[in-house]
C-alpha cells in the first residue's frame, strides 16, 4: 500500500487531469478530503486514490467520473446521468480536457464527459458502444507499432479511424542521481530493483509487459511488480519519496516532481480512435479541424511536453 504523501491542489489537479479550481470545489463539497497546513490546503495521496476509486460522476467534463472497475459484458463504464446526445471521451491526458473544451465551443448543446480509464478499457468501451471516443498509446512488441494492432484485436468487425494526437516520451522515473544505475529494460532482471507499477490495461503497463515478454522476464519475479498506481504523478511521487527504485511514466510528469530523474526510453504515439460511421456526424466532424487548428496546437505548445508534428493526421482506417 502506498504511503501517505501531502499534495498541493495543483498536484492533485495534475493527478486527476482537472482544473485546480475544481480541486477546491471538490474539497469544499466534501467529496475530496483536504486539510490546512497554516494557510495552505493539502490533500493526502491516499485520499486522492480513494476518490478516484469511488468513481463518482461530478457533472461536467472537468470533474467527470474516474472509473477503475473492470469492463465485462454488461458492466461497461460510462458517466451516470448522461443523455443520448452526450459525448464521452476516454483517456487520461490533459490534452483531452482541452479538446473537450473546444468541442463544446463548436457544439454548446452537447455535454462532453471525460472517462479516465486506460487505453485497453477505452477501446473495449468503444467496441461495446458505451463511449464515443477512445484514446490509445499501446505498443505491440512483435510489430514495433503503436495502436493499430490493438485496435484490430479489440474492435473486430467495426470500421474505425485512428487520428494522431501527439507523441510523448516515456521512460523511467528514478531517484535523483540514479543511485541504482538503471538504464535499460534488462535492468529488471536484477534482484535489487524495486518497481512501482501501473494498473493493468493502461499504455504504460502494456509497454512494460511487452518489453518483459520480449526479454523473457517474468514480472512476478520483479519486486514491487504487483503494486499499482493509477497515474504518472502517483508513480513519480512514490519514487521521489523512496517507496520504489523505479517507475515508468512520461517525461512531462517528471518535471513536476522533485528529487527524481527521468531516463528516456521510448517515444510513444498517443492517438484517438473513433468509429468510421461517426466521422461525418457532429461533433465528430469537428475533431480533426480542432486538432489541426493553430489555436489548439498553440495551447498545447504552451503546456510543453508534446511533439505535435503529426497532430490531426489520419493514421489508419481499419
């Protein structure tokens, strides 16, 4: 179990991929536990994880439901109290909050919801017709390709379109100075490396598991392999406070956490998946236009951490 760690409202916002003001609202409404240290508000990381696991719908896309239960044949997650014309986007990156806002500007009559499930569950939700847009950053070790092999497997028989969002650098979070000298996937063969993992179905977990499979490493033999966090920030925080030697996440999050270094390993492709039959319908037809717009790209450039050279390109029609 993860140790308690006090987070600022900004760190909580990054962890939940919502606005900082929304964090204050959640605390004010008693939906997220917070406390004062002097004049500053702090939240324990265990309370953030508890809030995420409850999966409560907060009513708008900025504080929408975070769901962590498994998909099964009749138990596919989507936000409660939705209407038929509501629009659900799966994925955990902040850029999806920005995309949601732009969609609502184009179509103010449509409510856009965010579902913070991992790539695997998002694709399954799209297949089951419970969400309108899925995102994926799933690496296939045999082909060396992102997303296309998984979309073919998880959405069989349904024509889909894959639209590129951005490239991000994934790598290892290690303690400052990298005292364990961790530099490659093969270092997971070492018995002295303690890992903090991500949940099954997310892109980072599949990236790790694919590399382990190719190297014939049994994850169960890695100390800490069974410990799971639900976000990049939670993983980085665990490494920073000495709770693990290494975790895996994106470079952007490493810049937000003190006392860790980032070891770049692989540039990943983060992409959006929709059903081809929806491409000409609102608000789907606005998505490519939004992604290719200068305003959208400039906003992401200001945040940093994204390679936007292919943003808005149709990568595949399956």
